[in-house]
C-alpha cells in the first residue's frame, strides 16, 4: 500500500513541476504581463 501512495505522490509532484515549467515558459515568451495572464488563464481552462 505504501508503494502505491508513493507512486501517487511522485505523479502529483511531477505534474505540479511540469505545470510550473509551463507557466515559466509562458512568462518567458510573453512581451507583457497582460499577455502572460491571458495565456495562463487559457492553460487553466484546458
């Protein structure tokens, strides 16, 4: 049972890290804060 919980936690952590990477990539690509906000909102609405 502990192995299943550990795998679940690892999956959750990996997903969170990947989401953070996506947000950072968006911030680096955008020319201003408004564009970044719109792109992050679009990411949340997927």
